[in-house]
């Protein structure tokens, strides 16, 4: 692997598990995404939910990214780490009054509205403050993201967004809510999308909806197509930096913007996933009748994706150059689902070896829990 094993030697006495971040990879990824976006005049808002570690956020926001937030605390954390509030989008189907007021008090760029009752509530709270809230309508385009059902958000049976059959009601409501100003249409169909044809289909739907609102007198200055670009979990070293050029080219070639409209994106996983790994030590190697188990000190409380989504993370033994054997790699949590992967080829493994679970920079640390009263792992960084 390309991860420098000498780096791990510095942490021989460090308590495991821990999250390891290569900040050089993060900076390269941020630069690649920003360069390709800037060429086309696109605006990037980092999806804070992917990883809210302050050290990472400061690097991302220093590069000029805005923030895509899904809670009031994400808004506050993003501002603490240097983002301009005028570049914050606030998404989510269940925004509380406290969270909405946080956005209003800080004059964020836009609230992504996902229902008519939410629009009514934002209008009520804005009116009480004597403010006008800038809003986007999150549209459910009924596009199959061709990914895991738990991270697909753009089909008509999903809870996210407003469907086309409610548009007439939305327009009537916007006319009545004088403390809202519609400035954008918002779309997001899912996550970990590697089939570029999905984004081409999104463009087709966006073109239709953009035209529909324009024909009814809404001269909107912005279109937001969310995020969703996937990364290579199978062979991370071969594709550390996602192909942002091809991704943005799909929208450049297929999306029809009106004069003056700005196109916004909300990448998360594609920015931070490959810079992070979960580093664990081997507790025991348990020999079974038909298979052997590598029992590590990290568990589903530290990286829940395999248990939650049956997600794959490339696993490597950083301590051994011995010939490979086949193992199931499991954690210490009292759940049968606490299994990182089955039938994993690893260099022959022994107690005390360092194990890396790769591509854990997104939805790893940020989803950690204290189940079984386990401690949240520390974070380590290298330039």
C-alpha cells in the first residue's frame, strides 16, 4: 500500500483504535475539486456530515468551499472553522425551530425546503425576526441512484424533497409567504454514485423543472445539484483523487442553465474519504474449523458502514510482509453484525499487528458511537 508504514511506527505506544488522516491527500483532493469547479464557474459547498473534524474543515473552508449543513450544530461548527455564512446551505427534512433560528440569525445563503409545512414554519420564524429567508425548493426528481437503498434519496418513495405533483401548491404557498424568497432549486438523488449516466439523467430532470419554474415567473439565480460522487473503496491507492473533471463535465455537457444562473454542488465523501483510515490493533487470531478470525480492537462503534450498509472497506495488515492467508476481520462489540469483512486476504496476521481499514475519512469518525460504553477514538494527522 502507499500509506507509509513508517508513519505507524511513530504510534507504537499510541492507544488504538484511532482515525488517521493524511492531510496531504486531503489538500490534493480539495485542490483538484476546486480547480475543476472554478474552470466552469461552479460553486462548491462541502457536505459537513461526511466528516466534521475541525482540522479537516479548516483546510476545506480555507480553500474557498462553502458548507452544506444538516443541523444547527453543523452550521455553528462550520462557522467556527472559517466558512462564510453566506456560503452555507441548510438541508434536512426535520429542521427544528432552534436550528432554523440559528440559520436566520447568521444570514445563511439558503434553507433547502423539503415540504410545505417546513416553508410555513421558516416564514413564521423569519417574520418574527423581521427577516426574509432565502430558500431553495428541494425537488424529488424520481431518479434511481443505482446505489444502496439506505443512501438513495431521489426516488418518489423516499422521504426527501417535494414531488412534482405538489408544485402548484408550492407556488401558491410562496405567493402567500412574504418572508420567504425563492432563489434556487435543489436536487440530490443519493450517495456513492459511480455510474455517470445517473448524473446525466439528473440533468435532464433539472432542465425540465428549471424551465417549469421559469415559465411561471420565477427567475432563479441558482441551481443546486447536491453531491453523490462515489469513490473507489476496492482499490483506493489506484484512485486516491476522484475524477472531478469527468464528473463536472457531465453537468457542463447536459445541464442547461439560463443566463446569470449559478450551479452549486455539495460534495462530501469524494472530498474526505480517501484521506482517512481507521487504524486498529489485532487482539487475537482465532482459528476455526473452516475459517480463521482476526479480532481487532476497533468495532462497529468506530466504523459503522459495514454493519449498516454492508459496505466494503479495503483492509490491510501494516505490520506484516508474510504470505497471505484468508480471514474474517471482526471487532469486539457484542453484536454478530460487528464484522468488517469476510474472507479477507491479509498478510499472515498475529496479535499486536496494526490493521488499516481504508477510505474511512467519510462517515467514519462522524458516525462513531459509545455503544458498549466504548471510548470515541482519537484522531492522528500527518502532512
